[in-house]
């Protein structure tokens, strides 16, 4: 829209474009937009299809603006350029934020905006007088609220919100979620999803996030959603190369290297709340996660094992809230969980984190030889050989015949000698 309808509208711009309550707009019939107290009327000239744009969506339109006497004061069609704005951000007059939110792709409508929903008492001289009621013929061509949620920000995971959710909670690990899931392959337009046929539909699907087997990459999108939210979640083709028969997803080659899109609507969401548990019940929940982590570890699922152990720590990671009578049991479970977590982190080459949890074990049990051994291994990975050798010496003080410790000490000394020799050679070349 011209500067008239953006800058000059600042005083009457809307910061709330949530679509009004669902209402029918019969063709060629003037209807009041709900919630506007007679300040905004809409007449559908050409019906559209698909979903209405949501707050925060970027919308693409053509428009012609006239006064009630037919005088044209602005037109994107005359300029030959589409106009784009973000819905609900106060970038345009209130009549636009409210009116365009009721439209669908392909719809052409006449918006009749009272001064309150246009330019008010100030008008927009010289073309728009004070207290003017305005008519806008608006055609909606496209809208999107697509956000890049990929860690690398390479547009490999793109999310477009179709319907805003409620509350403030997002799913996390172990959250119970009930959703409707539609899986599409190839080109997909979220605003016209009825034109596409899903390869798989799962209605009222109950899952436990991080535990239930999900389609590839779907979990990353769920973490961004809220209860009653609907979204189109597009996964770039190269992230799903192989076929996934469980979810009817063909291989990348068989689908013409097309992207995969999940349309998801969450109906129910329940997060695990550690503060709902106290005392022995809280310890039992920690033990339960430890056992689940152990099962995942035995199955070679190190990522899942780490997540269970970290969740266990949310239950028993601190003494706060535990009576003295149950603290010894809490410490027992905590030591076990932290030791297992340190081992998983070590195997995943997360040496700094592994060392941290081994030290925490030693803070509760200074003579824990397994913790000393894991700490030495982590320090080896961090090239902290002198500290690692001290840990091994600690093991040999407690268990003089520990063959694993003897072997590790020899390895550490060899690594340190090799590093020192490499450093000497490098400095020799620098000063030769």
C-alpha cells in the first residue's frame, strides 16, 4: 500500500488481527465484520478457498481504494505491483488488519471502513479528507507464515502456522500429545491444502514425544507448537532420503526428490511436571527414568538414553524438597544416574559434559572408581593428560590391582609423550 495507508495510519493501526468469530459472508451481500461495532463491513465479490490468514502471516494482495463518491485515491493495480504486509502488526489501518483476516486465497472483497477503521479525524491529506469512510476492493493472492526452525538456518525445516494455539506451553521430552497428522509429498500449498491428497492420515493420534516413533523431523516441529495450534511443516527432500514405510513416505527418488510436508493440529498437550511429585514418589519417578535410560542404552539408542537420564536428574538432581530420611536413597539413585549419564556422554564424545557429571558423582562419593575412570577418559579426550593421570592414580590407590586403570595410565602417558614430541617438532621448525 502507498505510504498514505501505512505511515499515515499509525494512529489508527491495529495490533490485533486475530480473525473474528467464524461468520458467513454471502456473495455480493454487505456483512458487518464481527467485533467492529459497525465500523467495518465486507462484501464478497469473488469467493476464495482455503484457510484464512493468521496473525503474523505475510499476505500478498492487490487493492483499489476509493472515496464514497467513487474518487480513486490509491491502487496497487495501477502501479502494477502487489502489496505485501504482515497481518496484525499494525503496519496498515485497522480495517485492513481486521478485514483481510477474514479472507481466503483467491477472494476479492469490498471493505467499507469507517473513519475509526481508516484514517480518523486527521484523514490523509491531500487525497483523503478528515473523517472519511473509505472503500477498498481487495484481492488476496497468497499468504504465508513460514519460519525457518532448522538449527543451521538453511531452510531445511520450514514451519507455517495455519492456526494459532492457546496457552503458553510447548511440548518437550515425554510430553503426551494428541494430534491429527496429514503427510504430503511433493509440492504443497498450505493455503490450499484441500487441493492435495495426503499419503497418510492419522487422526486423534496419541504420542509421547521422544518415545513414540514419529515421522522423520516431526519432533523438531512439535517442540515449536502449542495446544490447538495447526501448522504445515515442510522438510527438505535431502533430510528424508530413504523410504519410511510406516508413514507411507516414498524414497526421495521415488517422490521425484520432492519435499515432505506434515500438516499437524495438536488437540491435547500434557507435559511432565516434576513439581507434582515429592519425597519417595519423586525418587521413584527418577528411578523409572533411569531404568528407561538403561533400556535405551542397551538397545544402542544413546541419544534417547541421554534424554532419559537428564529427565531423571530433573526429579532427583538436587536435595531441595527431600526430607533427611529419604536423602540417602535420593543420593543412591542420583549417583547411579549421573554415572550412567557420564558414560553415555563419553561415548557420544561430549567430553566436557561427561567430566562435569563424573565430578558431581565424586562430590557425593569421593572413592567411586568408576567415576574416576570416566573422568580420566573424558580428560583424555580433552587432552588434559596430567589431570587424567591423577585420576588414574586415585583409582590405583583404592584398587592397586585394577588392570583397566594400569592400562589407561600407560595410554595417557603415551598420548602425552606423543603430544609433547609433536610440539617440540613444531617449535623447532618455527625457529630453524
